[in-house]
């Protein structure tokens, strides 16, 4: 604080007055300061302490809290409930508290950042992840792991998951962390920076972030924006006024009173003006601004699921129609009227298979979903329960447009975590797979199908579907399409001309006994063979693909759907549970109509019996009269066994170039040996290592070897087990990474056997290795085929055993060293 008073006088004892003596100008006064105002002067002490400790800090807190509330409200539509309130409000409180402590103690930025990280980990469990904490308060290792992973990956998972987010409690980390950051930055700027108005920048950034993380359905955008704008302007005006008044270090009671009246006058005037402007803006903004959809990340970011890694279910069509024709696949509690069970919608054809793409446009995206699925579809809500008995696969049989999917059973958690849904194609998938014994309940919206007369008069829309390379199309398809449609130009009319021709000239056959022979598949060659035949023989698989490709050849967007519905021979009774058999499998196409959306259309010809061969005549023909053959001429004795014949045979043998054959074998064999040699060597080494462990001289070493086998398999799968860790510590790492609790039991048994009294018996060793094989098999079954292959060829376990990453020659040398005894 300056040593000047309000009139610029100097204190007693200053230069020119004489040290320790009163000045002639101040003689007779009882104070050491010449104020010029006499009594009533006070020194302003607020300038001596941080703003965070003054009463003015409460004004800052009030303004910031109002703006934070306006920002956090945006989480409402995407969350679908009030579950966002606790993590968002908690994050704002924690951020403001850390900012206040940093301003109070005048900590540097590094220290404030460290405090923020500690507070995030300390309070994140209670405010964002109570289900992972002890008593909902004390954080655990799982809490810390989820908080750390959520800070990095939570944003991606948030925007690639279908709302509402209340089905995913782990995603509460996102609103907690976002509001913590906004509050931390805003509070730090407000209490430590000279121009406090910059504290509004993090608030605006948070507001934009909530919009991008949300949905196209806004919370209260006009109200949110007006609250932030009004509070920011009023608060900024108050801070500017306080900065001007605070330039004086000494003030009187009268001046403070005048300042207080001026402050409230400006606040009231500013609030009135801004309120009037806000009301006017609230009424005029919707009229002046164009009605444009909101831009949110979940509508533009491609989700991480790679749907192309899963085989198209249409490949297995003949398997259902023929091999498991009489087997029960699953039971549906109540099928809606004229309902169809969809297995998958296929919209991309590459000449080999019709597959699901999910690349955007009218193919949609596969996004992660929970027990509730937000949708803009309209229809009649129908609850449907499915009990799986014989079906297995990643494609989930479903009905209509899903609004919810709830799994029951021992694998329900894994199936929920791996559930994805494409709301555009109405296709559901779970990476955990559907297996016999599973049960799930769907909440679906169904709409009635229009009749054929309405479709013939309807309007077909364009659609953004993946283009098929012309070289992948069946060669004869274009000519056959032109033959079926003639000179017709109306898309709906052309569609039904193609459908009618396929039904009239087609013969339905799945290659069963008594049916016309029919090949499976829907490659370009198979479809070309189908349409080129005078009588087209095939089943739903071939006719649906041919129908879709012909429609697209005629300029009509179409996609193929594989699923199930009761046929003419089905024993299904409407209103009763329906047990779906393999014979109920069907394939059809869908075409977009302006009035009805994507509409299913079948092209199923009549089933005709196999054409029987004509009966043979019963008349026995007379045997022909054979004449005696003429005796052959005797060869010329001079030619028999001549030298010329021998030379001719040798010349014929010389035409077989053995050198060329050897060259070809070397050209093919050497590269093949270079490619397959290392693979065979790695597999042989691992097989030899396992056999050596299984047949160690000491029985205790066989137990140790079994545990080493588990660690090596996990290491090759990509999980790092710390060197020097005990079996129980290693088991904890493996159980946490692969969610296999039985690893802990196996580690305890190995310790008890190895360090116990006496040697184990051969029966105990065999039982232990049986558990090892079961554990290893379970670990490998939880990963994809590609990852299992990579693990089989991985050398991670080899490097770990020989210690670190040595040079190539040292590693090869150690690989060749035979260890006679496993480390216990």
C-alpha cells in the first residue's frame, strides 16, 4: 500500500522535515499524517489481502455459479434424467474450491494443477462414480482407474453412445470433469487476474462444449445464452467499477457510502436495461434466425465399432434353411401383427457378399446403446421378450425400431457393454454375442405396413447407399433388368415389374429332397447364373439379392434384409409365443417411400416340384448282330524294336525340362520358406516350452511351469505382467485386465503346492494343468480371432523370460539355451 494520503501529504520525519521532529506544517497535530480532512479517515485494508478473502469474492461466486448452472443445464436432454446434476454441480464446487485455495495461498500454476488432479481423484468417486467407491465415498483402485481412463477416453465414448446416458453411469466422469475445468479456470482468472472479464471465456467454452457433447434436442438454448450474457455483463460492469474505486488507498465513510449508492444504482440500471434487451431478444431471435439444426459431435463423428469385422449373416442363409431347418432358434413372447424379426440390414454389395456398412448417410452409424435408446421414430410401443434356445451370433434378432434393450442372464453385463444399434437401418449387434440360454427384452415401436396398391401409387425417394463397382455386378443383370422393365419410367412401376418377373419365372428351392437342385450363395457369378436361366432356381437369398441389384440397376435405392417371419407352412398362432425354426428364415428388400419410409417387399416365387425324368420304354430292344473283326495287320519286322523308336522315346523324355521345374520350385519354395519358417519356428518353440514344463523332472517344477504358461499366454495377449511380481500379484493384474477371477484361485493353489510341505502327487499335477488349460482356453476365447493369431505368433513372452529387449544375436543365443529347471 502507498504511503500517501488522499491529499498527497507526506508522513512526519520525511526528507526536509528533520528526522524525529515534527514538521512546521504539522506542528500541533496529534497524528503523524496530514489528511486535510480531520477526523473520519480510514485506511483501506482490502488492498492488503487477496480478493478471494474479501466480501467482494462472494459477488464473484454468485455470478460464476449462475453462469455454471446455465452451462450445465445443457446435459439434461442427453442424460435423459437428473442424474447429471450431482457430477456437474460437484465438479463446479470442486473446481471453485481449488481455485479459491490457489488464490488465497497465491500458489503457482503448477501447484494449482496438482491440487486439481488430487481433488479430481479424491472426490470423483463420490460425485461421479459412487458405484465403484466404498460406501459411495471412499475411492478404490477401480475408481481411480475409471477416473483416469474417463479423462482420456470418456469424451469419445460419450459422443459415440446413443442417449440417454443414464444407462451408462461410468460416463458421469464427463460432466464432472468438464465443470471442474470450467470452474477452476474461471475462478482462478476472477480472483487472480487484473481484468476479471476474461473469466467469462472458460464459461463460454464450456457452454459450447456441452452443446457439442449433447444431442440435436436443445435444453433451453435461448435462456442459457441470455443468462450467461446478462450475468457476464453485469458482473463485468461491477468489476470495472470496483477497479476504479479501488485505486484510492484511503477513503472516508462518506466516500464509501457514495460509492455503495453508485454501485447499486449502476447494477439496478444495468440489470433493467439488460432484462429488457433479453426479453426483446428472446422474442425476436427465433424469428430472425433461420431454423438450422444444431451441430453436435455425435452426429458427425464415426463411432469406433468396425462392423466390417463381422461376417454378413446372409452367408449362413442356406444353413438355416436346410441344415437346421427343424431346430428351434429362439422364442418370441408376442409377435406384432404382420411382424418381421430383423436380423440385419445389408446395404453394400462387393460382388461376393451383401454386407452391412454403417458408413453414414442412409446406412447410418452403429453407436453404443444401453437399456434405453433415444429415437425420433414414431409408432406403437410394443414390449417383446426373446428367449434364445439354438441361435448364436453377434447379430441381435429384433423387431421394429428399438427404444430399449435389456439383457438378462450371466453375461448380461458384457452384452450390455458391447451392445450397438443402428437407428437408420434398425440393426442391433452385441460384440459379446448371443448364445443359447440368453434372454433379453426389447422395447420397440412398430408401424403398419402399407398394402401393395398404395405402394404401386407411391413415390420412391432417393437414398445415399454405397455404390457397387460395375466390375462386381453380374454381367447379365443390366440386360435382364431392361428386359423386365421395358420402356417404363415410373420407379414404383418398374419396381413391381421386376418383382413380378422374378416370381413368374422363378422356382423356389433350397436344395431339399424333392426340390429342384439349387446352389447356395449370392456372389455375382451365382446371381448371373440365376437370371440367365430360363427357369430361375433359388431361394430367398438369391432372389432378394437379385431383386435389390436389379432395382438399383433401374435407379431405385434398395437394401437387403435377412430375418424371420411365419411362412405359409408355419404353425404360429397370432397372439401366442412364437418358436422360430430354421425354416422360418427369409430375406427381402426394403425401398424408401416418401409416405411410409423404408418398406419391405418380398420376391418369393412358388415352390415347384423337381421335374421327373421321362419313363423308359418297356420294349426290350434286340441285341445287335456283331460281325467278326478283321484281323490286324502284322507289323513290319524291320520296324519292331528298332533303334529309331528308342531315340524317339528319349527325345520325348528330353521335352520334360527338369531344370525348369527345379527353378520354379526354388522360386516358390524359398519365399514360402522365408514366410512360413519363422511362424513354424515360433509355434514349435512354444510347443516345446510347454511340453518341457509339463514334463519337468520335479513335480513342484511342473506346478511352477503351469503358472508360467498362464503368465506367458497373458503376456502374448498384450497384458504386461511386472517382472519380479509374486504369483498373487501377477494374478491380480491378470484378473483385473481380463476379468477372470479364477486366476487368483490358481495362483493361491500354486503357492500352496510349491511352498508347502512335501512334493505334490502326479494326480495333483494333472489336476493343476487341467485348470491351467481351462483358464488359458477361457482367456483366448474372450478375444477376437485376429488377436489370438497374433498372440500365437507373439514373442512378448520370450522377451519377458530372457529379460527385457536384448539384441537379436543375444536373444537368439538365449532362445537356444536349455533350462533344466523352472524358476519357482
